[in-house]
C-alpha cells in the first residue's frame, strides 16, 4: 500500500484518478481529489497539478465533508 506525506509532489502520486468538481471554471481554478489508498485522500490545486498535495486520512476527510455539508465553512467564500 502506498502512503504519502503532506507536501509530496502531486505528480509523484501515480496510479490514481484525480477528480475535479464540475463547478470548476474554464481556467481550472479548482481543487482535485484522488483516493491514494483505502485510508487516504490527496488534494491538489488544479492550477498547479505538479505542485504539492495535501494528504488526509479517511477520517479527516470525512469530517471535512461533514462540516462542508453542514455549511460550517460557508463563511470562507466571498
């Protein structure tokens, strides 16, 4: 099982499928997600696909999605 640390160059995370929200604009200004293994999810900036990736445990990512679904981060948008 591959495991990656935060800051790993996203292009070094191979054999995964990066997924981008359909709401992404024509300039690719969005984040992309990839399941690294059964316990980790990687996140990268779609404008810099070779840049660093943040890697979250499944529990961390589930907690984030739960908060986002409940609107807990709505104040972050402009």
